[in-house]
C-alpha cells in the first residue's frame, strides 16, 4: 500500500469512527428514553419486543486493596501481557 493509499484509508477510518460515535450517541439516547419510560419495571412487552432492564450483581477482586494488604500474594498472581496498540491521530 502506498503512502497516498494509506492516507486515504486513515481518512476513511477516522470518518467511520466519527459516524460510530454519532450512532453510539443515538443508541444511548434511545436506550435512555426506553429506560425512563420503564421506570422501576424490570420487564415490558412492547409489540413484538420484550424489553428487560434488570439489576445484575457482580463480584470483582479489588487488586489495589489486595496489593496494599498482601503484596506478596498479589505479586504471585500478577500476569504481565503485551499488546500492540493501534492509533491513528
């Protein structure tokens, strides 16, 4: 791929990302409107759609607290990974 083609592809990528941001904002607005209409209801049937908005609990490890209280144990179970970050500025 030539530099000119790469520049064109990078421009296309930036435009697609901008469009995605606009769509994500519209999606969030539609979800917020539905949630506001649902109020405290966890489930609603709207025509062909069943819409649910239920609380979900999760349990997570507080790594920062573990490191503060038991740094040796935290170090034993710490895994280092390497990834390549792709950015276009």
